[in-house]
C-alpha cells in the first residue's frame, strides 16, 4: 500500500505502544536503504488528523535502546511525507526538583552514546548538520502551551543525557551527569533519533516523562518500579496528544527545521 501524505508521526517510547488509539488504521511496510524499521508503521486518524504511529522499540519491545534501527525509522517516516515527529520517552531525573510523574520539554542534549549510526551521509556527500538548537521551537512552544492549559506539572526546558544502555548508570556516572554536566534528565534513545530527524528536515520534539530518580539517589533505579510509574505517565501522554495534534498548523513558518540542509552539505 502506497501512502505518502502523512505529515505528523508519533514515535512511541517505552509504554506508548497502543496504536489502537488510531481509527481507520492501516499498517504500512516501508523499505529503506538502512533495512527495516522497528515495526510496521500504523497510519490512521487521531483527533481528526491523519497520523503515523511507529513503536520505537518494536511492538513487542524487540529492540533494546542501543539496537533500535534509528536510521530506518526516520527514513521510513520521511518516505511517508512526515514533516513533524512527536516523540514521547521515559527518562530518569538527575535533579531534586524534577520529580517522577512530571514532564520535561527538553531543549538540549548531551550525547554519551558510543556505537550508533549518527547520520544518513556515510560517503559521497558530507553533511555537518547544525543542532545548536536540536528541537523544533514551534512544536516545543505548542507542547508547553498545551501542558499549561491542561494543568500538567512540567518543566519548560531541560538538558537530557543520552547514554548507550541498555544498562542503567553506575552511581559514579549518575553523580557526574548530575553535578559536573549539570544535566536535568537521562535516557537512552534521544540520540541519534533527533539528529536524524534534523537531517531529514523533519520538525522534532521530545516529550520526556520522568519515571524515577537515577542512580545518584538513595533508592536504586530498577525496571519494575519504572514500569509501574510508566503506566500513569502513558495516560497523561495520551491526553496531551489528543489536545496537541489538532493544534499543529500545516505551515512551518516559525522554525528552520525544513531548511536544515541548506548550509549543511559540503
């Protein structure tokens, strides 16, 4: 089935797998030069808008963070015509004032990954993409407005550390990120996903839901406790998406995402 007019995509993180939120849904297989995406892409109607849904880790969480096919995922969405990506994810807090259950609309990242494919241009052409401001300013403002209107506890900005995973940080690493880097939250999937979206000239915003205090805190982070809080966070994300998506304008006039390659190629 050929579909190429889907302008908005949701890349669902851990716990955000329910493409059943879409009506009149159809699953699409997209072939890319970088292999298969993490799963079939579900295209359907959400809040009156045609939306593509792609589970970042696969529907059955088949891909750990360091093995997610990030390039194939972003390429496939670009093939469908996607211009904006909304990317919920689960993160740990590195600061006392950022509490589990809150949302951080991140504006910066610090990359501590090691073995990932960071771009589409591996030879022939060289691309130095600018990520001084890594996230779409237009989408970020709209997300913040929706959170404010809904009365959801959130932070309007924050720096996130992306680690390689799949293990959690040691306490020494976590304290380094907290006290030396002075980052706000920590996760495993933002990089290279947001960088690839910029190379594809797709607007991208991360909606980070806090599930725990990272390893610096007195209570050691573990998967069981993360999953428990994640369930309540998913409900909040669904309500947010329902309010956010109908407000996304078709024109991209107030950001530079759509022209990111103009001065990036050598």
